[in-house]
C-alpha cells in the first residue's frame, strides 16, 4: 500500500486520502448515525404516546373511584343501615335466618344470624361491601352440626364514617 501511495503524485495522494475520509464519513452516517437517530425519534414518539395514555388512564381511574363512591354512598344515604341490612338479607335469601337486627350507636348495626347457609351469607356480605360500601366491623361465625350451615354475629358500619 505504501508503494502504491508513493507512486502517486502529491495531488493524487491528497485526492485519494480526502475521498477515503469522505467515504468513511458517509458510511459512518449511513450505517450508524442515521439509524440511531431514527430509532431515538421513534422512542421519543412512543414516550409521548405513553405519557398521554397514562394521563388519560389516571383521569379514568379518578372517574371510576368517584362513580363507585357516589353510587354506593347514594344508595346507603337513601335508607338507614338498619333497613338496608334487613332488606338485603331478605333479598339474598338469608332473611329467615336473621334473628335480630339492632342499632349500635349512630353508624353501626348488630345482626344475629342462626342456621344460615354459609355461602349465601358470604354472598350477602360481599354485596353489602361492593354495592353499598358498607364496612364490616366484626364477624363471628360458628359452625353447626349440619355441613355448610352457620350461626353468625355481625357488626356492620355505615360508609364514610
């Protein structure tokens, strides 16, 4: 290679070196810089889209929380916790097992349930919590001789207290 360069004139050598340098720059740009900058641009666009999606989702979460809270609170506000517990127990099928429903203070209700199907009682409790945002203060469950049948003492607390 040295012999080849030595055999060229000064102008030819300068032209060959400058052309080689220019070719190296073009290859560096075409094979490295341009693909890298395009990928960075795509990533920036993706980040912007993801940030917009996150903002929208946060707004949707806030809206769902607001709607869930007002839905249950409005239902519970329309009636007392005492009547809500009694009515929903009858609707769920455990009404005959409810022996006593009595207020405990201004925001709690004590229930005594005897010979109730455990699964039905738990479904009733779940509906109170999910649909009416009633809080379960205390639950004491005793098994009976018959499988799947229980006695229970439950203290319910009104929402937002």
